[in-house]
C-alpha cells in the first residue's frame, strides 16, 4: 500500500485559496475514483473536489474552516499498486455554498477528539496560530470568545481580556460559562463560515476602500407598468415570465452609454480608470445560502425575452445551489431589487470593483397633482450609490435624471433598445 496525496486543484480565474467548508469523508473510509470528498468555498461558490483514484482515507490534512492555498495537500489515500505521488484533481461542478455542519455537531466532534482543557480551537474560530497558542498557554477556551477583530477574528487582546475578566477556569471545572438562565442558555453561537463569511469580508473591504454616497428619486412608472403587462402576456407564449428588472437593465445600459464612468472601475494598484466596452449587469438574488449576484453577460446585445429567461434560469440555479463561479463573475454594475420584498429606500453597498449600484424599490400607487386634479399614479423609487473617487455628486444626479427619464418614457426606451 502506498500513500497518495490529493491536492486542492487550480480552479482558475485568479483564485489562490479556498475555505474548507465540509469534509464528505473521514479517516478509514473507502472511496471510489472521482468520488467527491470535500466542499471548498472560493469567492461566492463552493467547489466539489473529487479524488482521482480509489483508496482508503489515511489522513485528513486540513480542518473544516481552514483556509488552504491552491495545490496544497488536502488528504492522503492508501492505494494499491501506485507510487506515493501527489494527485492532481479537477474540481467538479461549482455550486453555491451548502449549509455547513451544525455547531452542535462540531462541538460534539471536537469534544470526542480531546479531553484536555482548554479544548482545541474549533474550525470555525478565526484566530492566528499565535493567538490560539496564547489561549492554550493561559488556559482560555478560544471557542467561546466573541472576536473584536475584522470579520469577528479573535485577537490577542480578546484572549487576555477574557482571562482577566473571567473567574478561574480550573475552579469551574475547566469551563468558561456563557450567561444562562434557569430556562437555558441566553445566547446561541454559530460559526461565521462559508458564503456568509465571504459576504462579510467583501462588504467590509468595500466600505473601507470605497467612499460611498447615494442619490434617490421617484419615477412615474405608469407607462412602464402598462408595457410590462402587455409584454407579460406575449412572453407567456414563449414560456417566459417578464418582470420589471429587464426593462430597468435596458434603461440602465442606455444611461451608462451616455455616462461611461458608470461602466468603469478603478485600478488602485495601477492608478488607472478602466472604462469597459461591454455591459455585464449583475442582479442581487436572495437565496437560502445568502445574497448572490448572478451576472447577465453582454446584456446590451440581448432582447427583453432573452434577459428575462436568463434571469429566471440564473436565479433558480442560485436558489438550488447549482450556480457556478463563472455565472457570478465579470459584472460592470449591479442592480439590487429590494422592492420585490418591500422597502421605500435604502443605501446599498457597491460591489467592488464596480463604481455604482442601482437600487429599485417597491411599486406603489399615490395621488399626483396634474392639470388641476389629483391623478392616481403608479410610482417606484430608485437610488444610485456611487464611488466618489470617480463619480461626483452632480454627475450622479444627471445620470439618475437620464435613467429616470427612460424609465418614465418607455417610447424612448424602446427606440434605444432596437
């Protein structure tokens, strides 16, 4: 029997590392060639990693929650009649993040592995090796510390403060107690992992790098509502459901052509503004695994029906956990449709390195005074949030004005679409 290493493959697209979300095997398991053995999170999707050969799992080299570089060894197999060389594997289909193992199960597993105090840091704990070592040395359970560092990372100061403020762990049988009542614990802790951690890291980085500002206004969408209703009936013959989103995308693209700085990005390292000649529109999709942003590629070259069908297909893939990394790459601007849930206005966070994000909100009916009388009018609110490094307030105001003019005057929009 020889040892065979299975490594995290090069996934491409500039990915250099991934987070071990879940092992699907354990030591001693027999695995078949091409069997999926692990799920690894990269960006906003999970890659299923197969083994290229059959064998017995001899050793798992990383823990759930660990960040592992591309081409690093994930596990070791015992195989018959094969030299102990490293295996190069190709990742299976990429999909959105699966629900990780429950924290209760993880604690049970950890407790079964160790009987010493303090317990070994769980896979969900964000802390450097030095911080984990300090916690062990001063007898502090790092698993119960609420980290104050970036994205909930446990810092050295957090460990020291926990030691100082807590009673002797030895006197309590080696446990640091979370506040409880006679009815049970008053807090529940779950690991910040997988897609939720990726979203947190991305949002935190964007808010740190990009100076945001938001402009908002209201649009009379009576004509748009009528056009959508007419289009909806015709689209059903093709088995396609038409929403307002494709029309908003078309109005957005026409406005971006008029204001090209909205279809750009800032290359901080090179100190350059990058103007895009293509129009890839991202749209926020709420899924059981968190907020994902599928992308309609080359949306300027597609019809309302084509965009509608693609939105439906991508949104379903996102909800079902089958969307790929490629489906979520390359957006030049993003639309978030909070109105489908509810809400009048919001200040969305830009999806860096994009320089703007459009928000569309709930459709409402209100009386509008026109020609001496109040007329029932269908209205919808829109916001544009911009990167102030590239877009000034006056430019954003003019962009929003041009965008709303297209939303309100569907005749102009239709002419620009053809």
